[in-house]
C-alpha cells in the first residue's frame, strides 16, 4: 500500500472516534516542544541534533497532530514530518502514524499505556527498505518527557538500540 493511501485510510478511521479518558493520557503533548536528540549514524556513532514540534488537537479533539521541525543554517524552521496519534476504543489500542514531508518514509504503529509509559510497535519503509520499530515514551511529566526508538531491518532478528532518542522540554507559553 502506498504511503498516501495508508495515510488517508488512517485519517478516515480516526476521524469517526470520540475522545476517551484513555486518549486524554497523552494530552500532556499539546503545546510546543524542543528536543535534544541523538540519532544513530551508519558508522555506529551518534549525532546530536535539536528539533522542535508543535502538537495540537485534530478531528474535534479525537487525535493529536505533531509537526516536527529543524532549523536550516539561516535559522528558519523547516517542517520535515508529521505524526498523528489517537486511541482506538474498539481495539483498545493506541494508533500512531508518522509521515515525512516527501512521503518517502512512513511508519504505522499500535501501542499501549502501561506503568506510566507508552509503548508502540510498528513497521514502515524508508530508503534502506522495510523495518520494524519499537518506540517508548517514558519519564513523563507535564513539561518534559523522554522518547526512544529501536529499529530492525531484518524482521526483528537484530535491533539497533536507541536508533533515535530525545529528551523533550515544553516551551513556556
């Protein structure tokens, strides 16, 4: 299925749901955030970067939309992707979709809230091929949280731990 068709089907599914108590557990994300991030490079080292996101409600407050940004050399914010997430009352699972701005990379995930953390598993495709991902939101407070992603390109036989990770700090309004 092409990323644009997957994205459209995801939007249709979440637009018909009503906000639940479970959904409100992720309302802490609403607002503007700065990320101090680390990403794994092909040589096995990590590069540190700064990112920004603006998280808002979508579809009559039944979903969250995060637009992710970085600064170009002139300091201009450039949007490079969007995440949409909601809670599916029928399946009792979180659903999350990541799409990069050129639609070349997309990831579809399901998750759960357990022990004060959010855990997501999913799959996607990028320039290297198909992958599996595990994402965790942890150490959550109203103004800060941590996030990590592990990725596998061999069907889960081996995992690149902390393929991408960050500490997010909420910007003052």
